[in-house]
C-alpha cells in the first residue's frame, strides 16, 4: 500500500503533463492550420514555376561538391588508421546523407559506419571514431567560416553575436591544440574509456585535421553559394549578406532534425531569416522549396543507386537496431 501511495502522485503528475502536452500540441496545430490556410500558396507556386532552371542546375552541382568535400575530409581522417579507398568513403558518405534525408534523427551516421565497414573493410570502432573527428573538423571549419565571412558583410546584430562567440570558441580550441595537441582531448577521458578509444586519439595527432578543416571550409562555402544561387534562381533579390543569414538560420533551426530532411523547418527558417531584408514570405518559401528539391532528390537518387535501391530498407534496419539497443539499455 505504501508503494502504491507513493506512486499515485507521480502518476497524477505524469497524467497532468500528458494533458498539457496534448493541449500545447493542439494549439500549435491550430496556429499551423491558420497559417497554412491563409498563406499565399498561389504566389509561391508561380514563383517556383518561374524559377531559372540553369541556375538551379548550377546550384545542384555546387551542393554535390559540398558532399564530395565532406566525404574527402572523412577519408583523410580515417585512412591513417584504417586503409580504404577514396571511392568507398564517398559512397558511404553519400548513403549517410541520403538516409538522413529519410529519417527524423541523425541516422545517417550509423549508415555511414555500416557502409564503410562493409565496402571498405574498416573496423566499426575506427569508423565511429573517425566520424567524431570529422565532426570536430567541421566545427572548426564552421567557426572559421563564421569569423571570416561576416567580416566583409553587413549583418544583423544577432549574427554578430554568433560571430564573436565562434571567434572565442575557436581561439580556445586552437590554444588547446597548440599547447597540448589535438589528441590531448581524447587523453582526458577515464582510463577505461581511453583504452577503448585509442584510435580516436591517434586520428587527432599532428596536423591531420588541417586539410579536413580546409575541406570543411569548402563545404560551408559551397552551401552558402547553393543558398544564394537558389534564391537568385527564384528571382529573390538578395545580397550575399541575406543568403548568409538564411544559411545560418536554416542550419541552426535544423540541428535537431524534427522532420525528414528538415522539410518545413528550412522554409520557416528562410522566412524568418530573410524578413529583415524585406523578402516576402511567399518568395522565401518558394526559394526554400526549390533549395530542398535540389538538395534532397539528387542525393536520394545517387544514394539509392549506390545501395541498389535499398535505401528505405537500410534506414528501417538501422532504426530497428537502435530500438533494440534502447530497450536493452532500459532493461539493464
């Protein structure tokens, strides 16, 4: 009886919270329906139909080059500890990007690891460690990008704050790297974890992150160019500052990936990011739809070709494995 009495308040609290979440969800759905019904979709459709196909094709090629740069950086980080071909890394990176476009979470990283292990003969532990260091190189490249690009642009005050924060973070990281070396970060782990992640430390030694960071800069620069070209192709009068703001707003809003390929999130971010530049919402949404079309569909087609049209099956298998792993963790 005592145990039941103690659990009753918890159950009551959980019940109340669930009702609050349902009410909040209904309010959000109501506002969303009101927005969708009142939005000028006819103008958005007309803007899409009037888009410049040549500029969209160029934007598509530029976007694919950012994926090549990302895969190349990963290949350079992984190769010293687990030899494999450049093509195997590119195929695994492409499949990972395609799976990410189908899932709501970052399932693509697991797909990357699986494909490089199967096709390149890379140990799974080394592949996982390389993904970690690839994220580090991408973060360094983003910090450099945020420090350098706004210096020549007239931006909104909130982006200046982001620039200062990125500059401070970059300074701290570079100071640690100069004083202790990249591998020092991995060496701060407990002895048990450090023994399991020996590959993680070896990948960060010396100047192995220098070229991957440069490739990361190409990745971010080509994404900026993709956004700008997509906006211009849909006849949105934008400056480089406006397309840069749209890029940062879309990437920040899509960190949690609440929808497959961040559909809807990207369009909303473009509307908010471009409002200070006097861009009409329907124009921003049209540009966002065109942008996601050239970012998602070519990658899905290429990823499906690489996997023999097994992308959906691969994504389901990974999701099932994650579900089993979570259930086991709860049981233990």
